[in-house]
């Protein structure tokens, strides 16, 4: 659930605001970026060359482990969202995903008044990763984003922010002649979201599915490096005769607006409300059977699928939970770091060094000491208290058990982000029900793709497709209704 990089930050609330670059769509790391607290009125700090030096120095501080120096370079809003501890966790995730840091290749700047966007092309063992640092007029760091990584085999220095991932060849199970693709708009102003509707060719009405992405500012394909799990699922299901709607997340489309009120962001605003709007859109779409609209969530989307259905009573025919956890998110984040520090996870020393801080932060979320006034800097990944309080008491398995609708649960045997042990919670709550379908896929990782050996973040940079057996099982479940 959380490539999305390493510690799949199941909770990626840190939203992209200042930069025009796209954050990496990975299930593990949120983009660390904030909106300015106020519109700067300070005189410009100087030329693009000065901003270039600030961006380089910021990345060098992260790479050297001097996160205190990096924090000191941030503006007040950025410091609140990404203090030294959170910066250390972020760098651990980047190294865990892309391999050993090798150095800075090039630095380029782009003026976007009142900011300068600095693209620091950073080389790691497995990829070239553009780190996009936003610098304000006073020379303070106001945002940090991860650009689209380029695998090491094809990486070459680039002075421009990475472009979106090109359309990949479809999976073998996809027949694009079997469906029509049109644009769609989910929800209404001020949060209208662009999406894509796939309608099977032929006579309807068709069963339909809303795809709900994992954490972070995800696009509708859930683009993660060279992979696009939600696009694979959508095209595979549409080929099988199912209408499918997917859409860009609110944190991607309206990063600036959400960042302006980041202290009050919750999972309802990030995910739940828009998924309910997508259900309602599908139900009134010509050619769709309104009584057979399903919610299929991946990672964070799967964790929240029971809550989405509960918020749309009588309008959801069933929920599909793909790699969804039952454990609280904060504990899963800790477990992910512990895995990365273990031998199976690559014995990452930076993950091990980050563990004491994350354990303290998780304990705070678990305790009665967490209040609305608890600073984000004291909480996991710098995510604000409102987010954690919104999840307090949420039990996805119990919520699913309380609804008389079919449930499909998939679990990959190689998923370290939502490990197979998470199935126990679902089975305990739902195991006696005949309308619950559980499927285990021993070779699959968190991205629903097959591999071998212990799963590690670098695996997500390898191009692949969602496993055909999972697509077939999910399609059969939806069509059975």
C-alpha cells in the first residue's frame, strides 16, 4: 500500500503544491511538498544560479545524512510538514527503492514566479531520479518532489523534469478492440476530477467497477515507475465485458488547494468522498447496470473500500480488496521499515537508523496523547493529526462484516508492504460467509505482479503487468455479481 517508494507510505498526504512537476506515483513514498504559508513579498534572492546552488545543497545534505541542515534550509510550512526525521525517512525510502546513492549528475532551473523549480538529476545504482526542489524568493526550500525515475540501463543526464510515462504495450490479456475509452469527470467543483471510462463493445447493461488507487497523489493509472497497475486492471476487466471507471486522485489534481489546509486533510477528503462520487457517476451512466456497480480498491484503496461502501449504502454491489491491510496504517508503516532493515529487505542501514523515531511516532498515534493540536512533525511521515484521528477506531474488517454485500480479497505472497499475515484479520471477521472470496497468489508483490525471492523496492522499477490469473479471478467475481 504504500515505488510508491520504499516505505509505501500508505498515508501520502503531503501534497504537491509549489512545483509543476509530477510526484512519483509509488505506493510507498508520499511526495514531500507544501504550499507557501503566505505569498512571498520578499525581494528575490538572486539568479537561477543561486537557486541551483540551494537545490544542490539541499539534496547533498539529504544524501550525507545531515537532515538537520536540510531542515534548516526549509521555509516554515515545509519545515512543519517535512522536519529532519521525515526527511531522513524519505531518503531511506528513495535509497531502498533505487539503490545506493552515486551523486548528482546535473542541475537545471525553471522560473515559476514567485518560485524557482530546481531539478537535481540524482544518480542511484538502479536509476536516475530527478529530485525537484522548489526554492522561494528568500532562498528557502518550499517543496520537494520526486520526478519520474529512469532505469539505470537507459538513464542519461537530463536537464528537464521527467515527462509522464508513455503508454506501454498492453498486457497479453487485453484486447483494446473489445471496449471504448472516453473521458469522464468524477465529482463536481471545487473538486472535479478527470478520469477515464472504459465501456465494453456490445449490448449492455454491463456490470461495472470503480478502481480506487493507493496512497499518495496518484494518477488514474496508479503509475509506479514503468508500471501502471490500475490501467492493467481496467483494460483487463473491460476486455472481459465490465465497464470500468478510474480517475486521478484529489491530492494529485488539487495539491495546492489541499496543501493550503493540509492540517485538516483526512482520508475522507483524500479518497472516500471521490470514490463515492465515482460510484454515483457509474450508476447513472447509460449502458451500466446500476445494481451491479462494484468498488475495487488497491492498497490504501482496498483498506478503505469497506468505508466507501458504508458511505454509499445500497449503491455498491460488492467490494474488491486488492492487497488491503486490516492493521492500522501507522503500524504497517513501522513494519515496512522493519522489513527493509531486515536481511530479506536488504538490511538497509538507513531504515534501521530511522526505526527509533518511527516507533516513537507510531506509539504517539496509538496513544490517547494524540490530539488535534499534536504537531505533524511528531507523527509518522509528517502526516497531520487530523488524518490519524480520522482513522482512529476504523476497523476495515469489521466494517466489511457489517455490510451484506459480496467481498473479494486478493493477497500476494511476496507483498512486504501488506504482508500475507494481514489476511488473518479479514478471515477472522469474514471467514464464515459464503459471499466472501479470498484468493492467494504466492508469486505476487504489492503491485500485483509476479516475481521470485524476497520482494524489495527496486523490483518496482522493472516493467511488468498485473498477473493474468488475478485479472481473470476478479473479472469472474464481478460478473457473477
